C-alpha cells in the first residue's frame, strides 16, 4: 500500500536508437528530440506520467548504451542513474528496458546485465510495427518465462502499447521484490559467456524474419558507394544551402512587406515622438529585421530533420570519417559537428558520446566554428545587400554559392584548428571509430512538421526574450542624451551609443568596421542574430526621416564591399554567443578552456577580417 | 591456402564467421578495452559477418554486417578481429 502511494520512479534504459525517447515522449507528453541515429540523447530528462486512478510516476529518459560499463560521459549518466550512484538518489523503482524488437541480440545481453542490478524490470519490445511488417516471430510467452520479466509490445511513435506498459510498470512497482545489486563490470570472458547465453535465448524464442528488410542494403549500395556516396553528400549540402536562399525568398519578401506595413501603420496612428520612435525604429525595425529570416531557418531545419529521421547522419559520418580522422578528430565527432549547423549548444552537448577526454575537448573547442543557424541572418543580410543575385555556370545562384562558401569556410577552419590542436598540444593514439548504421526509416510527415513548428516557436521565443530587450536597451542608448542645440551631425552621434561606438572605433578601424557596426557587436554578444537587429535599430534611428525599412538597401548604400566582406569574415569565427560559452564552461568544467576558446576565436576573427578587408581594398573593393 | 584472415584484410563482399576477438598488437590497456567494446557491439566468436562497404580513401572505414545489424568501423580496429572466410 505504502509503495503504491509513493510516486514510483522509473528509468528507460536500452541500446541506442531503440526508441527510448520516443517512448518517453509518448508516456509524458514531452517533446524531447527523437532521431534515427545512435547517441541522440546525451543527458537525463525527467517527466511525469499520470497512471490510472490519478497516481503519477516519474520517468527518466536516459542515453542509450550497450552496457552499464560506461566509457563516455553519456553512458556514465545512464550507469549512475541505474545504479543510483548520484548523491541523494536511490536506484529507480522499476527499470524499463526498451528494446528494438527487430534487433534483439545485443539488448538480450544488456538485460542479463540489468537483471544483476536487482531492480524490478519490464521489457518493452518497441518498434513492434516493423517487427510485424517483417514477419518476425517472437515467442513472447517463452521469452517472458526465460527472462523472468513482464514483456509489453509497443510502437512508441504511434503511442501503441503505452497503457499496457504503464499497467505492467505499476504491477512491478507493487509486487516485485527488490534485491541488492550484484552488478560489477564484466570482463571479456563474462561478456563472451553472456553473449553466448543471449544467442541461445535468441535461437530458442525468435524466428528470423520472413520478409527481412532489404531496402536498407539497396539504399546503402548507392549512398555508401565510395565515389557516388561522397558526390551525393556534397550535392546534398549544396542543394541545402541553395534552397535556404532561393526557396525562402518569396516568403521573406512577404514577411518584410508585412513588417514594413506594420511600421507604417504604427507611425500613422501614433503621434511623432519618443513612443513612436521606440516602437517603429526600436522594436519593429530591430526585431523585424531578424524575424524576416524565419523561413530560411525553417528550410535549413527541414533538411536537417528529414535527414536525421531518414537515417542519413550515420552514413554521412561514415563517408566523412577519413577526412575527420585526417584532421585528428575522433570518429564520433562528426555528429556533434553536424548538429552544430543547427546550433552549437546541442553540438557541444553531443560531444558527450566521445569517450576520450582530449578528443571530446577538441570537438567542443571547434564545434562553435560550424555555421550555426543564428549566423544565417547575418550572412543573408550582407549577401543580399552586396552580392548580385545572378546565375553562374548556368545553374547555381551566386548568392547561394557565397553562402555555401561561408559554410565551407566554417568546416575547413574547424578541421584546421583541430589539426593544430592535435599536432601542437597532444598527439595521442588514434581513437577507435565504431558506430551502428541504423536501418532507414521513412520520415513521418506529421512529426517533421511538428518539429519544424517547435523550431519556429524557439526562434520566435528568442526574438521576444533576447532580441526585444536588447534592441529596447539599444534604442535608449541611441536616443539619449539628446544632441545639443547647434548640432551638425545626426542626433545619434551625440547619444551614449554614439559615444561608445566612437570610443571603440579605433580598435575596429583596421578591419574596416564603422562605429555603427561596433555598437551592433556589443548586444550581438548575446546572440549572433541580435547584431542584425541592432544594426536595424541603429540605422533606423540614425536615418529616421527617410528610412526605407529595408536594412539591406541601407547597408548597400553605406558600407563599402570591403567592409561588408570583413564583417562576414568576422562572423565565421567570432564567439558571439554567451549561451554557447556558458555550455562550453559547463561541459568542459573548466574556465581555462572556455577562455582559450574565446581567445582563439576572437583572434582568428580579427585576423580573418583584417586580411579580408585589406585584400578586398587592394582589389578595388574599398 | 588458409582462409583465416584478419577482418581488416577483408574486401567488399567477403563473408564468414568471427573466430577470434582480441589477440592483437595494441597497447595492453587499450587492447583489453577494445576487445570488450567489440564484444558488446556483437563481434563475438561465432557471429556471422559480411563486409558491405568500403570508404574511398584507403578503403577505410568499412561497413560490416554482424548477424542482423550493421556497424561501421575503421580497419585499425578490425585488425583485432579474425574471421574464417566462406569458400566462394
Ligand atoms: N516504426 C517505428 N519507429 C520508431 C518507434 N519508436 C521509435 N522509432 C524511431 O526510431 C528512431 C529512434 O528513436 P529515439 O526515441 O530517438 O531512440 P532513443 O532510444 O532515444 O535513441 P538514443 O537517444 O540515441 O539512445 C527514431 O527515428 C524514431 O522515430 C516505433 O515503435 N516504430
Ligand atoms: Mg533518446
């Protein structure tokens, strides 16, 4: 009775990519990231399930693992949670082992290990839809008797079997006896014995599929082909960045028009004065100049989400492994780096899958060089203002090509920096690369759409939480104090922002930045896209009379090409994102390495901008 | 001619059975750990393997079918695995 009333704590454990997070989402209604590759979840996440009769259970989603013998930080999270090793924590009341029903051999060995922990267990045979489609025969009763644990079949992505699972968990929480943990790290001989036992159970209770999946092999024959595979990977990236440019254009025009219309409306309704200036020049120009980029960011995410769900990520890692290894990067560094295209924060977190400490640190140090989606507004703004929209070589859009070049610059510099770290600071043995290649899955349209919607919400949320306050403060700084009576320059030159900008201008003059850009860089430390908003606000206030509302055309008129290119070069390298720095600090647990990263990134940014600016001027772009 | 080879010497299309895991030339500590990792990934004596794909540069890394799953690894690690190749 007592136990039943207390909220039971359950933990989801299993091999990577078996559907633990999908099941967690189905149980708790959460929206944690689900994708078709091993190592998506790298930290523990807690949620609540409302069971029958109004009771609730707390559920823990954990990183996937092949054994409790943890080697990398993500596997340690799982081991510590299962064994209750964290301070003030006991082992979970029920361990739910989530298995991919189509791939049981390895998880059977894990179950034998989990049984030694002595907690009540439930086995969720997930992906049962695929098992049935393949005509896989699993003798559930036999398996249940053999393993001595209740078995529930589930289809996590369709929420099928969830109620049965909850019922089984509740029964186990009430009935099953606890015993002390007998678990200890198995040695090679014990692993062999356990594998033989798993093989025996497999033979006894699982008939091979009548219609095994042959599609994955056929697709791999093309996508992993030594030459065609690499060509397809390059083509995919190329199409992705072109699409970011060309598909988004009409939508962006629409949003831009809407924002211009809104600004005009407010300007017409409100009397001239401070309030009008705050709303039109400050907020609408500032936040609006970033909102315009929503379509581009969603298109990028559409590609990333679709490729992740399809199962392509592990293939891309396979194709790129030799190049990554040549740069001294760990084989598993690819997925953290690729995740950084979305945002460096999940990228830095994903480095937890790397077991070697040094390799993990190298990956973390270079991850912020990958072109994150917050750079898109900066890049696009400058490209739209300075690079002609024309077709080259008969098929490629020049603006898209420059974008592709900026992405390539990020990738190449990440590889070079890691090579330098490897050669200069430590030269250890090459770390192993071993990775499961998951079976391909057709991405589910509904879930892709839902994830896009989540991304849009995050983007809009950032606009409200970070950009809005930043531009409001900037508006205050750029408006006060008022210019003197006999002012000859624009009012903004006499404001605090003008003073700060002018004071710092000498530092940035050698790389061609004017003081408006310097001002934009300061709030731009909060997040990269804030710089765009800040430029929007600054130029709107500076030129309130004939503001067209189109930041790109203002910039095209005011900046030289050399300055614009220098600004782009700056943004390839500069660590303009406090949130990333915070996560690096937490994940490396070292202030020293965080400062080293800040130092080298600003150093490279300044150097790259300096070279770009002077070369561009020498070539006549001044 | 014996058809016992290191998995690292296998070529695309080769298939057979793993006969030995470990017994390699790595550093002692690394070797012990690598052996356990390989065992946990399903590379145990008796497992059926087939080399499915090779990378472009130096035919590295390789994609292997181990029983009913697919695994990518570098030839460097595959040197710790010995297989008995099926006769064609
Ligand atoms: N068809 C089908 N697909 C599923 C099912 N459950 C999960 N998936 C898919 O399997 C893949 C892996 O799911 P995740 O929930 O991310 O797996 P995970 O166990 O959390 O993986 P890690 O966090 O990497 O350990 C995703 O592509 C899911 O959409 C299922 O029951 N049926
Ligand atoms: Mg997960």
